[in-house]
C-alpha cells in the first residue's frame, strides 16, 4: 500500500512539473519532449490502477504516433530554427487567473464530494475489455473507426499541395 | 490508494492545459495543451473505472484516445495549411473572421 502511494507521488510530481514546462518553455521541440514525459506518466498511472490495455495503448498511440506527428508539425512549420519566435501572449495574467479559478473550483468540488474514498485497484484484463468492447460497444467502435478514416482523408485533403491550375 | 489522488492530479493537469490553450500563440503548442486536457479526462475515466471495478472507464478512455488522434491529425493539417498560406502559425494573426 505504501509502495503504491510512493509510486503515485513520484509519478504525479514528475508529471505536473513536466506539464508546467510544456506550457511555459519557449522551445517548441522541448515542449514536445516534455509532453512525452507527461504522456508516459499517464501510461504509468494507468498501469498502476490495473488498466493494462489502455496503458499500453497510451504508449503506442500517444508516444508512438501523436508525438511523431507533433515533431513533423514542428519541423514543417518552423521557417528558421535559430529564430526566437514569440510563443506566448504578452499579457499572461488573464490566462493564469482563469486556470487558477478553475483549479480552485475543481479542487473544492472534488474534496467536498470524493474525500476519503478508497480506490482498490483490481487488474482489468485485456480479455475483459475486448469482451465488453466487441459486444456492448460494437456500434460506437465501428462509428469511431469510420471517424478515424474520415479524419485521415480529411487531413490528406487539407494538407495536400494544390496542383497549379 | 485514494480516489481523490487521481482526480486531483487530473484537475491540475486540466488547468495547466487550459492555461496553455489561453496563453500560447503558436498553433502547435496550443494543440499540445489540448492533448494535456484530453489526458486529464482520461485519468478521470480510468480512476472511476477502477473505483467501480468496471471496464467501461477503459473503453471510454480508448474512445477518447482515438478521437484525440483524429483531432491531432486534422489540427496539424490545418496548422500546416495556415503556415503555407501566411508563413506564420501565430494564432493572433488569424483574425480573418473577426468582426
């Protein structure tokens, strides 16, 4: 039990510190690499509470595919790598205020409602997930696969270079 | 482990993501902040799934991951088009529809 708490504490601290760097660093490539740490931390948390399939999917999809996509996006949209481009707004105060107010409201609500509830992490196997996914949730599953196909075709159409004439 | 530990971590990540969306001007960095927000949602889904000993949390998290992947693909395509047309991905300069 203690080991679980310690593991959670370490993962959470690393995740929050990296997430803060993602939204504050001035180097876009560093932001993408800090995002990798946050996503890996999320995957570790999933494994910690016994969600094995989602944890591995998180590593495969996010760290494997989405980050590579981000790095390609950074590569294709930076005109000059030495140029110190402006990445933030000049006045950050309204954004900080909004985030802190939102955080205060959420912490208040969570502490008020879910205080002292124990989370007993029983492993949920991949077989259980697939049984549920391919019986009760088969229609959403097919719908989301069509959505992915549509997004793929849409991305190609949007990003394609127009032929002259 | 307490349920609230996971939920509070999700809340903190969500608010960091909100700050990123509001404070950043670079299109790619805004998309990264949106990823932070979606991951905070996933943490909550998994936490409640484990709390109720139910795989539904995992299934919904998988759907969120899929939609997030589609969103990043479309979003980066739009940013790329923006860069091609304007030589910049500063979102403050994208004010074509401003009244």
